[in-house]
C-alpha cells in the first residue's frame, strides 16, 4: 500500500505543478483544491482493521482457582497459551513445586516437545500436604519422581466434557476420572479441579488439589 500511495502522490504532485504553471501564465487564477487527500486517507486501514483483537484464553477456563492466575504476563492465560506446557507452567505462580519436580526428573524437554498432552497439575498446596520427609525422599529418587509425575499426564488432549472414563498415562498405567466438567474428580484420590481447561501451546492443563500416586 505504501508503494502505491507514494506513486500516486508523486503523480499528483507533478500534475499539480504543471497546472500551477499553466494558471500562472494565464493570469494567476486560484488553484483548485485536489480531492486526492480524501481518496488516499480512505484507503488507509483503520487501527481496528490492521490489529485484529486477540482471543482471550481465559474464556474457556473454569474453577475458583483461576482467580489466582495473573491477568497479564507470561503466567497469565494468554501468556501460557503461547508456550509449551512445561515452560508455561514455569511462569504460573500456582505451580512452582511442580515445575521444580519436573525439572529434577528431567521431564521439561519431553513435555515441551510432545505434540498433544493433558496434564493434571497439582498446585503448590497439594505438595505441601505431603510430609516433608516423604517429599524429600521422593525428590531424591529420580525414577520414582518421574513415575509419579508421568502418572499425571495423558498423551492426548482431553476437553472437560470428555473427562469421564479411564485414560492411559505416560507412566503406562491407568488414570480413572469420574464425572466431567466442573464435577470431575481425578484419580483414586478424588482430586478436585481448581482451575480447568487451561490452554498451552501443546497441552490442556487441569490444576488439581492433590498429588496423584500410581497404582
């Protein structure tokens, strides 16, 4: 558009100069006003046309815990929607302990590079409910830690209305979910969803209130 406008403006300027010289030779009559300005302005896109409105990623999320998600920045719904799941979680203040565990288990890259996942992500208070001695022992055992974390991950994206049923986890075992949507409870522990259907670049995340244990 800029090239066309410059070409048009240059042509009009040359025509105006020729007309001005001709009028001066004939007695200096007043130069007529050109309508080119209105034509040029009407072809320029408005700000609304050139900048489409961004979709609000928070619109599909549900649960009382969603109120604790930041409203802007990398840890917000819109920020997490643009990053792969492990990176998205690292920016979320609800998931600091989970991110530390995922990093310790060496699962950041496998989770980030997976094409489609559903992650049931225990919030920090869920880990705080585990006795410190037990938590320390699990964090020190990389194989056990990895098994527990992969039990929280399903290798497909599951929407709220599809939650009910039995799903195979990345740990190779089964995760049973009763109910769907906001009524769903996760695993044998009957974990509740604090903030569900959170989008990331490659996963759907459900923040839950309990750490799930493999069978």
